[in-house]
């Protein structure tokens, strides 16, 4: 018998040689690339459909007409209607008709971030390893590309935070969407006096790039659980689609019912949050405080603050009190704060709410000084 060399196996020449196992590092890199491309493709497609293309069509129209239509608060009336179920339903339907595309886009992007985007790529996108300041700036800059209202941006902010993005960076992304929206700023420049744009940009930059950094320090000892596995390392294409479907369904079930109820309540009671313009015109400083609080809690579609401010200004409300609405109306709302509460500590949400109110009062002072 012939000796068999140590470390070798006899081969059956009748069978094909076994294929080598794929290299683990190569498989990981491939997963990183595919997951990143899938997330980017979904984000570009849905934002083009819900935001970029509609804005490209609307900006020339607004530039020519210098109008964004009637106030969603009161329509053609001089004041919001008194509380009733019909009032709540009417506002909810009008609001949903304005935001449904952006809400679908926000949910799809949030699900893609959870199901497809590798954690390492997400943290690199937000520059999470470069410290809070750089990460916060990155979050604010990224927000200017998606341009969603505060509620539609909330699912994305929730999921990027749950996947490890720093608190201040996730806050900057969430608030920057409505506050630094380039299209909304263009609309404001075409419709309202220049002072409103100056106040919006000044207070918005401070809020998104400065206040969020300070508020993020409240969460210094807070830890959000890291994902159990990196999506780049696990699963097949069918598994990735399954993760995406489950993530989307979970977001919809957890967020939408509560969201709809709170929007209805706010719409029904908007006459209490925003009194008749004649009364506001005579209240002075108290009007600015009331509008700062109401603006922070109330929920509106993207850029709806512009016709609201225009209608109140035409009814005789002073520029100072109206300055309180320039930032507070778009920046936050009670529904959006409830939507993100599973990812941010309660003290952070409360702090950012009071910070927005405070910046609204700063806006009122700035508007008074400019006029």
C-alpha cells in the first residue's frame, strides 16, 4: 500500500472539487455595501416623491404669487373655531391630506435604517466617533436634505438614536428637518417680511447646532441598547426584506394610533391654544408667552407657520408676539415629542420642549428689535 501524506485527504476523481467557503471579511464588506445602497436608494426615492419634486414645482408658484394659501388654524375665518368633534375631525383630515406623503417617507426611511443600514455605516454617516460637537453639526446638516416636518422626521430620529447615534446628533437631525428646511425658508422669504427669515435662521441655527448639544449632556449617563447584530453580518436578501417589513409594521403600530388621537385633540382645541387675533393684539408680552407655548405644542404641516403668521399679522397682531411663532410652530409638537419618547430620556424631551419655548421668546425679542 502506498503511504498517504500527512495532512492530505484522498480525492474521489469522480466528484467535483468542493467550492471554497466565502471569506468572512469579504461577505461583511458585501453586506455593508448592499445595505448602504439599499438604504440610500429608498431614501432618495421616497424623498424625491414626497419632498424634493413637489418643492421644485411649488417654489416658482409661491415666488410668483407671494402666497401659501389660507391659515390651517382658521381657514378664511378671523379666528380658530371653538372646540368640537367636527372641528377636530376637520383639522385632522386637512392635516393628513398635507402630510401623508412625508409621513410615509419618514416611516420607510426609518425602517430602512433599522433593517438595511449597517451600524458602522450609520455611525460614520453621523460622525459619531468624532465627538459630540462634530456629530451634532453632522446631524443638523443631514436634516437639511430630508426637509420633513417634526412628526414625519420623528420615526427616523427615533431609529437612528436606538441604533447608537449620540443624543445631541439625533436631536439636531430631528429639529433641523423642520427648522432649517431650505424650501420653507424660501417660502418665508417670498411671503413674509425679511425680519421673519432673519429671526428663523438666527434662532434655528442656535437651536439646532447649540441648544441640542447642551441638552444632550442631560443624557450623559443614559445608555440605549445597541442592536443585537449588525445587519451587514447576518441574513439573506429575503431575511433583509423580512426585517424591513417587521420594522415598518412595528413603527406603524406603535406610533400612528397615538399620533392620530393627539392630532385630533390638538385640532379640536386649537381655538383655546390660539385665541382670537383681536385679543392677542392687546395682550403684549402675555401674547408672546402664550404663542410660544401654543406654538411648541401644536402640530402643523411643513411651512404652515407662514400662512398662520400672515393671517395673524393681517388681523393686527404685533410683530413681537408673531416672532414667537417663527421657530416654535415648526420645531416641535406634542405628537412628535410623544413619538420619540422611547429613544430619548424624558428629561431630554422636557428640556428640549422648554428650550424651544425659550428660543421662541428670544425670537419675539429679536423681532421687536428688528421692527
